[in-house]
């Protein structure tokens, strides 16, 4: 009986410690500047952004909100970090919070994505 009680205590302690481990999945909302009203559907800008954002190791999903001018990124913290994601977004020609858009990448965007 003592052994059974001991093993049950050990089992519950292990389960509790596993449940308390920090999740490796994070969500970040990044402020950007979007001048295009159709970036999600745009064949050049939207598809370029989508294909390149998923090349960042650890990025699982993103949501582009043109109205709020935000990019919500879901990522694995074991594979990437927020600064890497922001830098990659800036290299696509978009601002990412305090990281300004790369000038050359910005110039390569379609005119609809640039400030008029």
C-alpha cells in the first residue's frame, strides 16, 4: 500500500511539473505601415510576403490586418525570436515596430504598397 501511494505521488508530481512548463509557442503583434488596401490578395506583394514570412524557421502562422496596420505572428521560441522576425519583415520592405523597412526592399515593392 505504501508503494502504491508513493508511486501515485511521484506520478502526480511529474504530471504537474510537465503542465507547468512554459509553452514554446508565442504570439506577437507587430505594428507596421500598410498603404495597400488589397495586400492580402495582391499577387505580387501578398504572395511575396506570404512565401517569405514562412521561410523564417519557426514561424507557424501570421495574420495581416491592413486596417489596424498590424501583423500578428505565431512562432516557436525554440526556433526563432521576435527580433529575427522583425528583421525579416523589414527586409521585405515593411516596418516592424521599431525596425524600419529596408530601403532597397521598400523600393522593390509595387507602387500600391508605397506611401503615395
